[in-house]
């Protein structure tokens, strides 16, 4: 490949603004336009760079529905790119798009692409609570859809309350704890130790939503300010979605960047990427919830395409919606628990903020800034969609992609090979807890237990515990994995009663 076709990130822009009056808040289109202009200005090329875009993509905005955010953004910027994309839901989509456009640039099918994203849960939530009507744009000329829009949930998961990430990810966490053989207290301590350094990164990030350094004990200990959400996660361990944040990156060919006058020192090269879908797709059909093989496939492909080993990466941003996402990614990528490298460049979704599907635009923006300051360093950024379901990873570096690296597009992830676990529903038998969680309301009252139990014949049952406060409090107070119990049909659900 000619160096002229090297894909390079030339500009990045970020937005993080808290306006208490929702009537004064910026709309999604205004945020998207602002970060796009900031990215063009960051490259030193301004309006000329925006006008040179042949591709524009906007990551799905969850809090405000628009027919085409990409169409509205193109109109707001006064440009007419040949291609416009909106995306499916998924925190992997920004990285997936950058990977896609980088490969198209290398192949000569694209010269300059903008990927932008934002979310506005903060203002939308305040407007709803105060009865304020937001007169923001909802139209836009239709655009192509990018990304995997497969339905994330089975009916059996929905019936038993596994309907949101905050309820599903604790199943991974508890399975991972059991594989490690840690007690509940040891696990609690380690969760705090994992996350406290991330808060210190957020405290130094000018775009972080909560730039507050917290101690491990503060994060891990339930208090009125840090209530339990779903065992074992406290509030401070959950991604913060109620933000008004946005970011954008611009990817060009090296030749187009040079023609537009982008200074060489602004360029950060894309070295490799990987994208994978977890198989089996449904969480409750996956054979081992203590592992994330899709991360290994996506991250391994990105590293292979870059011609690097994980130990040759100086800067990391592992997707951090919940602690288990970081821990399982670390395991999958071969990063030791005592590795001194920080695991985030932003501070992570619970502290820097999780603007819907757009978080990895912020991590890529921070990576670009860090790499410009450290020209010899390499960065790995990972993204996750749904329930550890979709994975994307990208390797970036300020130095040009080395000649020794494999050809771009030659390192596809290996195929998934695991078979789904067969499910049992509406049965009356005994089972053993594989993993579980307990949900809590806002005042700390436990409301529901969710269990995945394995039957003697190898099938798996999705179940709820009876709604009994004493039982639920006990369920969250001691280890349940490996405990046997009775499974029986309930009203539309399977019930699990521990022995």
C-alpha cells in the first residue's frame, strides 16, 4: 500500500456541558455540529476539511429520536458528502466505523470521513421532570444504516427482568468472581481497587462528567449516596448515562490531509482494527459467562493487523461500562492483573461519562491527544455493544504504520465456535446456581433475584427468586454460586427456591 493511502486521524473534538435549565441546553444537532467543527479546527484545516468530507456518520443518539441525525448534521454544517450513515445501537459502533472507513481509505474508496456522536440524557431527563417541551430537530434526510441491529434479547430474558445492561452485567461479574475463587468481601475490595485509579484519570480529564477522585472504599461501600443497584454493583460502579456529551473524529488519507494543509504533527495513524460478534448471541445461551471470547477475537485481530503484541501497547482504553467489561477484556487480551498500565484514557464510563453509544469517540479523542504528546507510543481502544455482544478494537499511533505490518484487511477475526447452551423453561426439577444477581430499588430495598441455574441434564434455566425481602437480603449477603435449589413454574416465569 502506498503511504499516500495510509489512513490517519487528523482532528478530534469533544463536548461536555451541564446546563441545569433544559430550555437552555444545546440540542443533539448543535452538539454534533460543534464537535465536528472542533475536530476540523483541531486538524488546522477548518471549513475546508468539512467541505472535503466524502463520508459522514453519526452514532445512534439514544435519548432523542431523529429520522436521520447524519442528514441533520450535514445540513447544519452546510456540506453534502457523497455518503451519510446513521447507526444501530451499540457502544462498539464508533470504533467499528473508524475501522471501516480506515480500510476504505486504504483501498481508495474513501478520502475523508467524519464520525460524530453524542447523547443528551441529562437535559432530556430534566426536561421530563420539569414538564419542559424540547423543540429540537427530529427530521433529517434518510441515510444508510451501519452496524448490526440484531435484537439483543430473548423472550425468556425479558420475562425474568434481564432487560437492561445494569441488570445483565452483574451476571458476568458474579460468574467471573466465582471462577477466581474470591469471597464476596475479597471481590468487593478488588472492585474498589480496580475503579479508584480510573476516578483519578477522570479527575484530570477536562471533559469528564464527574472529575472526582474517589477512594476504593468509597466506591465499593454501599451508602445512601452510593446505593446498591444490582448485586454486586453500587451506583459508583455503573456507567453514567445521564450526561450531555459528544465527540467527533475525522479520518483521512495521508494524501488528502497533506493537500488540506494538516500539519504532520497532527496526524495519528490507524494501524489496525478488529470487529467481532459474540456467539452465542443471547447471554443466557453462552456457555461461560466468566469469559468474553469476542473481545479476544476483536482485540486480537486489531493487534495482528497492526503487527503488534499487547505488551507493545503503551496506552489502553478498555470499554468500562461496568467493572466486568474491563476485567473480562483484560483477561481476553492477556493483560496481567498487576500490569502497571492504566486501563482508561478518559476515566471510564462511570466517571468520565457514558454518552449512550458514543463513548469510544471520547476515548479515541483522548488517545489522539495522548499520542501527539508521545510520538513513539501506541494505543489500543476497545468498544462494546449491548451485553458484551458486539466488540470493536482499534490500534492507533502517531508514527506511520510500519512496512512490516500485515496488509490492511488481511487479519479478520477467527470464527466463533461455541455452541449455545440449551434452555429449560417451565420445568419442575432441581438446579444449581451458575450465576445470579439481586436488584435493588432507590431506597436500598431488594426487589428481585435473577438466577441462571444448570440442570443435571446440562440444560440451563433462567429464573427469579420469590419476592421475599429476607430471602433477597440473604441472597445478596453470601455466595450463591454452586447452591442447589428447586425450580418450578411461576406466573409467566420460572421460580428458583434455594435449598
